[in-house]
C-alpha cells in the first residue's frame, strides 16, 4: 500500500512540472502566467511566446502524462490504478504545486496518459478535435473528443478503463475552463459567460474559420 501511495504522489508531482513556464522563463525571461491568457499551457506558449517553445512544451507535457501511467504499468499495477495516475497527472498540470496551484488545462498530459493506456482510443478521440480545430475552434473539438472517446469505450467494453480516464479527467478540464471563477461572480452576463467558457473556453463565441464562398 505504501508503494501505491508513493506512485500516486509521484504521478501528481510529474503532472505538476510546469514545462511551459520553465521553457518560457529560460528562453525569454518572462513569466508565462502574465502572458496571453495567463495559463501554463502549450497553446499559450505557442501563441504568445514562440513556435518551437510551444512545440517543446507540448511534447514534454505529453511525456509527463505518459510517464505517470507508465510508472504504474512498470510496477504491474492494475488498469484502474493507472487511470488514477493519469487523472492525477492532469490535476497536477492544472493545479501545479510548483506554481502556487495554478496551471493549464491538462489536455497534453491527458493525451500522454491516454496513449499509455490505449493508443487506439487516443487516435479515435483526436479525430473530432482535429476537424473542429480546422473549421472552427479546438475547444469545441476537445469536448467532442471526450464525448467520442467515452461513447466508444462504453460500446466496446474492453476499452472501459480508457473511457473512465476520459470521463474523470473531463471534470478538472471543465473546472479550469471556468477560471478565473471570481470573474463570474456578480456578473450581469453570468449565464452567457458560463456557457461560453464551458463550450468555447473563452468569454465570447469564436468565428468559424472555414469560409464557404457563395456563388453569384
């Protein structure tokens, strides 16, 4: 039991490593939590710091999610325990103990954890995300990815642990979408703001990127 507790703690600590923050600090001397949307996320680094910094952040964030699950696999622990390790990596990324419990959305860490548990489910989950990233916004695609993966895993029961990972991880992802929650309090547009943050991960509805030309 002691070994299992240590592994769970390590999974959280791995998830907490703020690669985006560190890479930004070492390459630009800037504080990532004061840049862009003030999140320790690969997308924030990619958009507001630099291309290669964003790529490295994404790769390392995926790797830490993978390692959190692989650690449980290495010690021969159950699939359910591996799911818990993956969830803790996501929670660690979202509420990092190294950043005063600030963080990002945890999606890259989730990708790594899901890859360790079921590469097939990961591939299936990424399809709607890629499509909607191209035609509209990744935030909607992300929600559809969760839904697609969960439905697939419920349909094909041999992948149920991967589905459980997605289902539980959706909770910290949605909670972080609502942040900063203080802005929601006493806001006259509370309901609209709440809906936009949950669905679009921002305060407004993003425009559709794919333009369809009308024939004259």
